[in-house]
């Protein structure tokens, strides 16, 4: 029996999740070298896939032509016309099921039925059985796909590098990413500021890493800084990757910039609090994880607006000296 000739991978978002799916896409391509693989991804994350040698990006423009149910159905019709014979759904969301447009679908399941039920009634526990990369690869086992390692794929193009140069200073750059989608994953901004001052004292040029959505986090750090620091808020995801490629070190929470750094092999220190490094930790030999010894951590899969116990000790007990010591391994 011949393998599939047209494959659609569905992993729409977010930044880190798209990168964590790249080992599965690579393994899929190497198992079916004659197949054409398209990757449906939200438009802001297209730069992460644009130069991927194993898949062709297909844009889901949810704030443009694919907005609303009519837009989704129009996109579905376009995908049906493509004639895929296999869909690999790595999203596990109801929306993604609209794109099951082939005779066969392999779908990753984030939770067991029991875990899904507990989540619905507010009793979700952190999922720590395996890393997200390994779980994506496990989902492909019914296809006979053999994993090709766990390294992430991200190619920084000359255009990405050029955009990054518009905002970066000269010299040895340390990138600091104080933002995260969920408040409980953010280290205190005054501590990020203290770390910034300490690293600048070692001759590094600090840059705040993130996007437009991190403006509040940037402002909070700047409020405790005695000098000006540039940021990457005007750059798209591709420009952010170009900036991280130029860094001598990145310090980040459990967020997208940490996965970009891991994919590029940029030296990295990742600060973990409520989430699990067993599930989301950076997959790079040039990365260190810093955690506080708190019994209640991890307590969540993605973070939250507030600590369920009301104290956030997992982040509050991360000391500047502890993070600086980890950074010193890479930048002296």
C-alpha cells in the first residue's frame, strides 16, 4: 500500500506550539519523502514556517478573509479542492476539526477522556507524562512515522535578520523577555530590571524581547531601569527570530521567545514557575531551566491570571542572584 501523496498538517498557533510541532513535521516528511506537505498556520506565525524545508505554509487569516464562520467555511472549501489524502491535526481544538478534509485524519489528543472531563469541571492537573514534542511524535505512530530527533526547526532568513538590525544595538546582546500570555508565568519586572542592570555591567547590551502585546511588560521593566533599553515590539515574529539569532544570551519565562532561542541554539535561561519543564522545557543543549523549590509547582498546563493558592511563590522565590548565576554559564 502506497503512502499519502498530499498531507495537510494543522497546527494553527501559538508561537511556541508551532515550533514544538516542527520535529513531527520533519519526521513525517522523512517517512513520506514523495508526499507534498502543507502546513495550515495562523498568519502571524507564517515566518516560523516560511523557510521550513519539510512543509509549505498555508495561511489562515482569521482577522482577514477567513474571519468568522463564513471565512472558515471558505477556507475549508479551498482546502477540499486541494485533494489531501491525509490530515494530521496537532491542534486538538473544535475549530481544527473543520479542516479534517481528507479521507484519513490522524489527530493528536491533548488529554485522555478522563482528563478532559476533569478539566471541564475545574479540576485540571498539569500534564507531565511527556514533553509536547514527544506527544506530537506519538500521535504519528499509527502512520509508521519514526522520530528523527527532538530538535526544533527554524530558519532565519536574510530578510528577518535585516528587520532585526533596525532595532538592535551593536555589540554583545542579551535579550530579556519579561512578557508571557498568562500573568502567573511572568517574573517580577523589578527583578528583570535588576538582572538587566547586572548584565549590562558585564558589558552586554540589553534588549527587551517580545511583540506589541508585551508593551505593558516592557514599561514595567523600564520603570525600574536607570537607562534606556530598546525593544522588539515593532517587529513581527520573523523579525523577533532575527533578533534572537543575534543574541549572546536570552533570559525568558515559559513563553514563545524561549522556544525561538532553543530552536536557534541561542544560549538560554528559562524561568519556570507554575508550568512544567517536563512538558514545555526548552529542547536545546545550550539552555538551562531555573526554578524555585516549591512543592505546589507545577500546578497548571498554561499558567493563569492568578495563583490558585494566592501567593505565586514559584515565581516570587526566583532570586536575581540565582538567574544571574545561570546566565554566567553562557556569558561569563
